[in-house]
C-alpha cells in the first residue's frame, strides 16, 4: 500500500507583488525565503517531488496555507 508524507506551508505575502513577508514549513520559519517569491519556492518543492494537494487562502488575514504530499520512501 502506498504511504505518503505531507508538508504544510504557511505563506504571508505583501498585498501587491509576489514577495513573501514570512514563510513557515511544518511550523519552522524559513528565513532564507523572506523577501523571496512563493512561485519559486513552490517550483523548488516540485523539483523535490512534492505535489500541491490544496491551497487555502484566509482573506481576513491575507494568509495562505498550502499542503503538499509525496510518496513516502520506506
């Protein structure tokens, strides 16, 4: 049976443009990506085998939650 591993990404972006204010992966802040672009980060995850499963946008706080999965290597 196929097993999966999951990655949770919380991304806050500036209102105009595509620069990140903050980026957290599984609860850990990714300071290297501050001021970076979300689409570049997501493409990097794709290169590492991660597939975007869902995206939730909270318009009240302008926050994005992205959930990725990839086959678990046993």
